[in-house]
C-alpha cells in the first residue's frame, strides 16, 4: 500500500443484495458521505451500460444519495474527455459495476479518466467495485481461469489491473463458482501476492492504513503463500496439476478484519 | 492409525479413468497382487448394483485379474451370511463402488461382513473405494453438504464411517464440485481431524506406515487445522458463515506423498 493513499476501496464479490437491507451498497454510501455523497456509477465493464447504470441509480437513490452521475464510457476517446474528468474530480465515490474486467482496463487504462480516478483515490474518495469491478482493482488481475477445477497453471489468464491495491490478487463469486483452485494458481506464481477470494453478497472495505473489514452475508478467503515450502509452478507443463505445500488460509465472515501489512486476521472483538 | 494395521487403502475421488490407461484401477490391482489378485467388488453403495458391478468386472478382467467376485449385498440379512464372509476372508482386495455412503454403512455396519472386512484389512489386504466408497472409509464421514458455498455449519451432515482410517475426513469429487467450503467446515468442528479432499480421477494409496502417495491426473488437497487460531464453529448460529483463521493447506498432484503421522507433505524426490 502506498503511503500517500487517503482513499477507501470497497471490493465486492458480486451479486450483492439489491432488494433487502442492501448492507454492502449502504456501506458504500456511508463511506462516500451518506446523503451528501456525490456518486459516480461507472458502467465500463458491462455491455448493457444503460440498464445496469439505471438499476444502480435507482438503488442508490433509494439509499438517499442526492447526487448520482452515470458514466457510460464506451470508447477510449470518451475516456479522455474533460467533462468526464471533471465529474470524477467532483465525486466522493465511484462505483464500478460488473461485466468484464478487461473492458474496464482496455477502455480506461492510460486515459485522462483513469488518471483522474487514481488521483481521486489518493486524495481520499471511495472506490467501490463489484464482480469485474472488484477484480480490476488489483495490480495484476485474474481475467479467466477454470472454476471447479484442480489448480492448473494453464487455465489461468492474468492481466494488469487498475493497481488501486498492491500486492494482492482478488477473485470474486468465490465460493459460489468454486474458484479456490484458480486463486491458488495465481498465488503460486508469485507467493508474495496475497490471494483474496470474495464470495457473493460479501465485500471488504480497505482503509488507507491497510486494514480491511468484511461485510455481507458470506465469507472472504485469504490465501497467504509466503510460507509455501514447495511448488512446481515454474517447471510443470501447462496441463499438469500444480503442487503447493504449506499455504496459509483464513476464512473471514462479516465483522472480521485483516491487516494487509502484517498479514494477520483480527477477530471482531480484538483491536 | 492403529499399530496392527497391515492393509493398504486406495481412496479414489470418483470418476477414475476406466477407458484409457486406467492408472488408478491398475494401481488397485497391482497392490492387491496383480494377476493373482482375488478381487471382490462391493456394490452396496449403489442402487444399480448389477450394472455397476458388471462394469467394474469387465475393467478388472481387462487388467488381467483372474478371480473377481461381485458382492451385491442389498440387505442386512445378506450382510450376515457366511458365504459372503468367506468370500471376503479369501480376498486380497475389496473395491467399493460409488453411490451413497450411507447405504454402505447402514447396510453393512455391525454385520458379519463388516467384521470380516475390518479383520481382512488388519491382516493386510487392499481396500479401495471410489466416490461414496472413498467417503465411507474414515471414522467420521461427510454425508451431505452444499458444494460451491461459503463454509457454513448447517449445510454439513456427518455420520460414523467404516473407520478404516482414523483422524481424517475424506471428501471426493473435490475441485470439480467446489467442496473446499464443506471440508473446511468439517475440519473446523474438530481441528484434530485432517481434511483430505480428493479430485476426480485422483487417488491416494495409504500404506500401513501412515504414508500416502497421490495417483491420477488431478490433485489432493490436505486441510490441516491444528494451527487454527480462531473459529466460531461452536458459537455461530446454524445459517451463519464460519470463521476460520490460520489453516494450513497443501495441494498435491501425482507422485507427492504425505506423512499422516507427522502431517507433512513429501516431494516426489525426497525420502
């Protein structure tokens, strides 16, 4: 985590509750300033930006946010337009919808909007993302990889993400799509990287001090590979099964926290 | 592991190759004495004993086993018949097919056949089981529990298994059905118990000295909970998500071994 970061990330595993208590989206609103929040909905990930954008506008309106902008950026030319940059500069919270994480990075990467997002985050706004919007937050992101499979190197495709959170790789829809294998594969390739698997209707809020707290109905699985004693990740053939020994795993439900700097889980009562 | 055990277990994660090299079934035959093996196919788990039994007879015949008996036991009365006991006493290897693990234990538990099986195993035969036949081998077995779900206590049902292997709980079709959550739940309930998740077309051969070796195309996931620093397993409400911190995980492909007594993985080259 860079020292100068002032912002907060809310990384959501997809399929967050949108009709009940809306606990996670409510948390996004709260962190972004409550009723005074100036929210921007970024639909770059989805191929149905209008429908998805309006859906979230309706929900955030129900949660009493007064200022809501939808940014349906569908080209890199648009992503360099000054009016979009100003909207981001004026916001207190950005919400990335689901879709395809490669759409986010290929549309926005290196543009003026991208630069404005990074600066706004350093300055102290909230950046939230669900599903693809969650994956895109890390420096290196998982793009593709078989679910419900034993860990194998060749099923995993990664790409450079938005780099809002360093030294971690995030996976979403985690338990629901059986993605432990592909997250283990990602961690094996560089055990310095912490794996964070976020279940549906579950989120982590990452504070500037490197502490995250879990919200929502399911769990967050943290895969710490630093103590790995052996892996065949470099020498195994592409279709061969991976070997990994001595991985440390934490499963954290709502209220639990994790210290990304010290890499230790914290119980709800502890401080 | 009891000191007096002489037998070998082959615990198979289901869907083992039956048409290609048949690596796992070939291993079963080899351990049971090769062409001189006297194999017994136990179909108690399945509701289609004739079809399943004949299927395995054909395969084992192709693998050059000369003496093959199929035991289609479908009642506890049959499971007490002396002729079945004699067949087991005369065997060098028993193969449990897939189906429902509760059928195995509810049909055989406490009968003369069950007793004969235990004695034959202590004496030194091979007992193999695939899918339900794999689950039934441990002292406590997983009967039911949601796959592709975050770990939750209430989705997990366990029952007393055949007790051929102590202090472990086995799960099968592991990666393919996304069962890490339910295995973690099982381990959280008593972290003394080692969790062993076996993928499809993958098996472990457990020797009398407590070492197992991995065979087949996928991986075996070992969940060691002894170092768990915190779990809410006892106080959480049934539908609540489980918390587990500091679990140790090993992912082992073919050729890797694991020492059940010392709980350490061994690389193929090491000894």
